[in-house]
């Protein structure tokens, strides 16, 4: 199953995600974020806006590749992939 | 008079309380997070903060135990189908009265929750929030859920009902520079004025459009900009395009309203049916951001003037507050206890408040001053605070 790594800044709002290995079913970015949201309700409100679009100052990578579709989140995460969620430097 | 003052700052929420005649700070809350507005609901003591996360989106935060614990609320969202007409920074030959070209539309998302206001005592769970890009949100359950006020969002001054289709009227709402941080040039609601004597009577002030009134609880809205003057437009008396920096009223004489506008200080004693310019540039009263009215005397108000408008610093390096007690016919300059040399402070639109004889303001350079005698003398509460965005007595 894919694993998820994220900036420790998000642990401030979702302490239940700290110090644990997060694995989710393989699927699209949208499905993976929804799976995290089930572990930590409200999580998607922090990384997506109310249109479901990745927030302007949030970056999301699959392995070493930045996701391409930030609007519909259709990029696929492979079974052995890792999703990285972190803040963009542009957010200051 | 309140013995609590709540500050929203660039680095968190800071509360001062008056204990044994001394104002003392509590430990900072929301440490490191920009808080663009913070206030205490006088009806039940709930504390509110508007978090302006750079990365994670705007959120409200609420404390029901006097600040011991806070919980974030993500339920303030634009509904599906909420759109607005995109605006761009004006060019040098910009004419706001000229018909715009083909309208361009964008889906609305909350960029900033700029202002929070509380309903009257007979509406115990009603709250209001003003946002960029220009939506008024209302909660009837103490902030658990929020709903966009559609009559204002769909107002004719803004292109009509864009849920239903494309614009049917000309859009007169222009952007505020405060939105540029979010990568857009869109309007924002920074002032929500309730009438303590009539729960159906509301005003909002929009940068940049003007003042809009509802007398039926938000079902219908009408512009209230008669008498306003814009120095920078071809037609200074245009119905729309005004840039109120902050608008407020007198709690016990709510037909008296005060407006610190980009183009001066304005006053109305007839429920905003007519505004009158009461600036007095010769004594320094003209440009600024915040304004506060006395709770009992509608003719009394305070401002913190600044050097207009390309500099935006204290005038001649000396910080002062100006007070009128006669509806703006004359102004007293109050400097006792405030720095008079090398002061470059600017006081932002929500960063001045009054409670009885108490006044307090904070500056973008992290200085906070408080008066217990209506501005005659001032004490400093701190010189090394983060930039102050809002000051509200609890």
C-alpha cells in the first residue's frame, strides 16, 4: 500500500497523524487524501479549498514527481509509491 | 468598561486583562499563526479568532473556556456555484464608471475571513463574518455552520445572480489591495455594523464599493453612499467605487455612523442616508484606517490619523489620536503618553477600540497603547509585540 509523509506543521492540527506510519489504498490523489481524511477528519480542509483544488501554497509529490493535476487530483499513486505533502516556499 | 482587550496579531492572539489596575498579558494563543481579527462575543464570552494561515487556508478558531483551549472551524465555505466577476489591478487610465469588457468569472473560495460580528442579545446564536472575495456569511448556530448571504452576493451592484448564469448588470465592486496577498484583486467586507435597537438592520462596508444597508435582516440590500466624495475619481460623487477603510456606529444612537475612508473622515447622523465629510487636514485629521464611536454619544468618535496616502506612517514622526465630540466640527489632538519622535506606526483598520472611558490601539510595528481617560493620557502595553491587526475589548 502507498505510504504518506507530510510536513510536521500538519501534526499541530492533526496530532493523531504524528509518530505513525500512514498507509492508504492505492488510487488517485483525491482518493488518497480522502483516505487520510478518514483517519484525521478535517484534513482535506487544510490542503484543499472548498472547490477541492490543492491550496495555492501546498505542494504534493508522488515519489519524486510533483503532481500535475492540482484541480481534479487525478494523478495515480502506485502500490509501492509514497505521497509527500508539504508547504510551498511561496507561502512564506 | 471591559477589563479585557483581545489582540489579533501577525504571530497569534494576545489577550490583556486588567488585574489590580494593571493590564497584564496572558500567554499567546495560536502562536506563530497570523490572526487577522480576534474578538470576544459579549453575549456568552466565547472568544473568536480568524486565522490567516499562509498555507492551510483561512479558518475560524473558537474558545468557549476563556482562552484555555481553542478549536478550529472549517465550515465557512462558499457554496457550489458561487462565482464572481474577476477584477484586475487598475491601470493608470482606469475609469471605474466605464463599462467593463467581456466579464470573466471565477469560482469563489474563501481567501480571508476579515471581520467577525455578533448578533444582538435577542439572537443568541447569530454571527456574521465578512470575507475576501466579498461574501457576507451568517451563522445561526453559534458558528458551527455558516451560510453565504445570497442577496448581497447576488446584488445588482455586483453583476446580479451569477449562480443562475452570466452577469445581468454591471459589476461595481472593485478589488482591495488587501487581496493582493492572495494572488487576486477582489473586494472584501471588512466592516459589519449591527444595530443594537433593531436586529434586522445591518450595514456592511466593502473595499472597494462602499456602504450597503439592509433593513430586513439581509433579504435586500441598498447602497448608502450619498455624500461620499472620492478625490481620485473623475466623478467624486459616484454611487459606487468608494473605499471605506472602516465603518462603525454608536451603539446607543445607532443612527450615528462614522467612516474612516481613503478620502477622509465621514459622518452621518441619519442612518447613512447622507454622509458628510468632516476631515480637518489642517490639524492632521484626514487619512487613516481605524475609527471608533463612543457607545453613548453619537457625536463622539476617535481616529488615529496617518500621513496620506503613499507614505502611510505617523504624521511627522509623532503618533496621535484625534477625538471629536461635536460630530466632526472640531477635533482635539491627543498626544500625552504617545511617542512624538521617530514614530512610524500605522494603525490598521481593526486595531482601535473603545469601551466606556477606555481606548486601545495597536500598530503594525507592534506597539500597543491604552488610555483609561478617553484618550487624554496613554500608557504603553508593549513595544515588542508582533504587528497588530486587530484590537477589541472583550
